[in-house]
C-alpha cells in the first residue's frame, strides 16, 4: 500500500489543523474530532499487523522514497520492518486511548491540549517510519515540542521545572547524536578527521549505512557508538541518565504520562536497534562496551526497583518502575543473541501496555481524590471493586505473572542473558523479585485493610468510559501472555538480521550471517554452537536490505 506511512504521519497533523479552526468554546466537537482522528489513524495502521512480509523477511515494507534536498542527499524515505510496525501500532493505540481518557481530566485550554496531542502522534510515528537520518532527526526533535508544552502547561505544581528538565536533558543527548550523524555523513563521502572517506555520493540513507557498516573502521565505530549511545540512553532512560523521568512523569497530565512511558521511552530503545547495533556492530560487540551497557542496565533494574519500593507517591513509584523495566530491555539487547533481542523488543511493547495502563489507573483515582499519596488510601477495594480488579490485572502484568505479557518478555530476556553470562541473569532475576515486592506492597496498602479516610468512603467506581480506555490494554496483556507467537513471528526476521550483523562483526562467516538473517522465530544458536572447530563454510552472495 503505497502512501500508507505518509497517511499515518499526516492524519494527526490534519486533525490538529482542523481543530485549530474550531471555536475555543466548542469543547465537545474538539474532543470528538480529536478522538475520531486518532481512532482513524489507529484503524489506518492495522494493515501493518496483517502484512505477511514482516514474518517472512527482514526487509522494509510500505516503502516511500522521494528526493527532498538533492544537494545534500536528503530524501523523504519511509519504510518499516516488523519491529517498527509493532511500535507504530502501539503508538496509534495509546494515542487514541490517551485522548479518550482526557475528556474529564483536562478542563483548561482544551483546544491547544488536543492539538499538541495530535502533533505529538505525528512526530512519534515519523520517528519509527523514517529511513533517512535527516528526516529521522527532524521528527525526533519535532516531537519534543508538544511534550514540553503538555508537561509545562497542563502539568502539576512543579510543571515548569519538570518540562525544562525534560527538554534540556533530551536536547543535550540529541545534539551529541547529531554530531555523530554528521560525522557518519562525512565519513561516507569525503572522510572525517583522520579517517579516510569511502568516496560515496552524499546521502543520509539509513539502509546505506547498514550496508557499509563493515567498512567503518572499528575505532571510528567506537566513537560514533558512544555519541549515539548518549542520545538514546537519555531517552530510554538508562541509569544514570534517568533523573528527568520521575519529575516528568509526576508533573505530566495523565495522557502525557501514558504517551511518555508507552511510546517516547521506546524511541531510545528503538534507536539502539535501528542505529547503534546494526551500524556500529564492531563497537557494540566489543566485550568491554557490552559489559559497560549490561552493568548500567542491571544497575538500573536494581536501583529503579529499590527506589520504587520506598516511594510515597503512586505515580512516582510507577515512574521508577519504568527505569527497572527498561533496564531489562537494554539487558536483552546487549545480550547480543536472538533470544535476548526478541525478548527486549517484546518487553518494549509490554512496558507500553502495562505501565501505560498503570498511569491511566493512577489518573482515575487522582481525578476523584486529587492526591496520589499512598498513605491517603487503604481499603479502596470495598468502595471501588471494579477499579481494584482492573488495577490488579495491570499490576500483575507489570510484575510478570505467568499468562500475562510481562512474564513472556522478562523470561525471554533472562534466557538471552543466561546464554550470554549466567551471572547477568542472576542479578536481573533479583530485579524480578523486587518488582513483585513493590507492586504487591503498593496494592496491599491502597486496596486492602481498613477504610480509614472519610473522603474515600463516597468514591464512585470506574465508569464505562474509563473501563473502555483500559479494556484494550488488558486484552493485549492477556493475549501476549497466553499466545505470544504472532508477536515473536513479526519481529523474528528483523531481530535475527541485527544478530547476524553482530555475529559477523565478531568473526562469524558470511554464510552463517546470511542464515541468521533469514531465521524464523525460534532463537538462533551462535556460530560456535553450530559449527565444529575449523569447519569451513562456502561464500555467500551479499544480502541486500
């Protein structure tokens, strides 16, 4: 379907422009139009799920390619693989849910609020679709602006501090990444500093840089890897770059927190998959680099869990849980094997569903009580039994109970970590226990015990609109937990291709790399597990993107 990706990018923008011309006092039509546009964008994205090509090859589908700035080699180039397609589906789903959930939560400047939400959706989809570095960076920066205003205008008491901190942290990482992009651009053409250029035509084509990755000198790869790492690690955020996240989450409106946790953080993990690992495989597979990232990931898992355990604010607890969950994702990626890679991708989706659901639930109770302090609750299951049930399901999904989505993702990551080094899996396993501890303790304090506070006795249970915002997330959590095969099948070829590039950088024969690229959903053994010592493989024809 030619033009599908452009349609997904432009639909929210068109909706934002349409709302711009509506009278400010017409809040009903504004909400209806925003919801309709977001819903239409979601339904327009569904062909991505049904495209068989993602399950059969690692190539990019739904390609669009037009010249944009010929003198610089910049093109309007779009395309998605199975990983990007899942993230776009997550984006469109959470966008429509966030808008629908905001009907009663936002009462000031509603027109501007929904415009910014739709513009944010445009930027997020663009990031996952872009196959040109210049275009990618434009979308990457554009989506910062709506989120800045969502936090700074509709946030809590410390909203300006949180918004500025979020913007400066992310912008700093982005500028360092931009330096890396420019360095890569010049190396491809004329050369960069003392690294001789390849003499290619000027281009920002991401797939071209995937192809020339073996020609990038290892020492240059190392410098560029860390430049990109800083940009993406801040966005994830990894320990110790995480300090902006709790402030942003606590002060952001409910929809802002859902989008921030569900999608924006995934742009960091996506960056590692799309750029850092396939373009700099030699650097990423260097043992000390791998160990550095893994140690930071494990520290993030343990630190995020321990800090979450002592929080008094429910929203801040959930925010620190994100640091732990995304530590798992990074551990999976840098296990550098197929099991870890696929587990990390699936856990990115899982985190968006379960943590997005938790923020929605926190928003529901905040609308009723205007407090998020754990001490202000207790015994809520007596007056809000449906709410308590929904909270329990989402919390169990987040902590990784079997038959729910979190278990599948974490288990697969731990398998990948164990295959790389059993000690990594051991330390990460402690994080699983801590995750169960802080979430179950939270649930006990909020929903069980005596109903002490008079303000809580008259609370109304969730209404139909609130149930409808949570229902799709719960369905997805159960679906992935019970039958994850379609999700693994969708990401398997793309994940295997990344692993193949890493194995090739570590010295795996080209024929084996080609075999890995075409691998099915099952975890792919490493070269040493397949080949006897000294075995030779025939030369393979080069694979295109």
